C-alpha cells in the first residue's frame, strides 16, 4: 500500500558503521509528523531522528513559525551487510488508518 503513495525514492550504498542523512520537509503546523518503517532483515540498518542540527529557536523569526514547519532530520546507520528499505511516512499520529500524505523510500545496500 505504501507504493501507491510514493512521492520519491532513492538508493544509497553505505559501508558498515557509516551513515546517510536525510532531511524531509514537515507539516508540523498542521499536525503531521514523519514516521519511519524498516523493511528487510533485522539488524542491517538503524534509523534515528537527529535534532542536533536544527536551528536554535531563539534565532527563528516568530512570524516564520506561524507559516512554516521545521525540517525533520533522520540518520540511517549501516550496521551489517545486507539490504533494507526505509519508508518515511508523513501522517497525523492519530490517523493510523489514513494513508500518509507523503511517502519517501530509501533503498539501502550495506556493503563491505
């Protein structure tokens, strides 16, 4: 079902221990959040949110907060050789039965 709503996809090759960063535009002001799902053998990749590089709220123009959403940053970490797909789904957390408004797929190959 995710393929039906696919907006973008990419392929990356990462060495074990390496990382790949992905930045996704948000719609947080409308209640949407990015979620992720990993398809493939367990332990090939790990995904985490990265808030360390987001702008300091003290330096953001207050009027911009009313009209835009913050970008969501994720780190895909290669753990062991193999293949996995990471699906990023933009949806409202309380609407699990509703299709996501955006879907981004990252096809990951972890190779020595």
